[in-house]
C-alpha cells in the first residue's frame, strides 16, 4: 500500500550514525544536537527539536586557544606587577 514508510529500528539508526560519523569532536557532543551535528548528521523530530543547518562538509575550526603563560602575564599586569 501507500502508507507511511516504516520507522527504522534504533539499532539501524545508530549503525548509520557510527558509519557516517565525520568525528568533528571527541566524546558525546556538547548537547543532544551536538552529538549528531559533530557526526555530520542532521535530524528533526515531531517536537521541533532539530540540528542547525550545516553548509560546510568539513569540521568547524576550533577557536584559537591562548597560551596559559600569556594569560598569567596579563593577569599579573592587571594587578600591578
């Protein structure tokens, strides 16, 4: 018939997630959407939870981290010495 397509079982979904993971970040992501976004996947639920649109197939560049010694020097200068 012309009914709705069958909903995939959870093991099938996680198999797709694992095989498609582009590995942008280690671990589980910063939130529920981060898990999928970092894996390069998108989803949307019937309760309007969804991942943000992604236009770049590459992982986003992380913010440049400042060296701790530079931060300590600046803190000392703020305190006057």
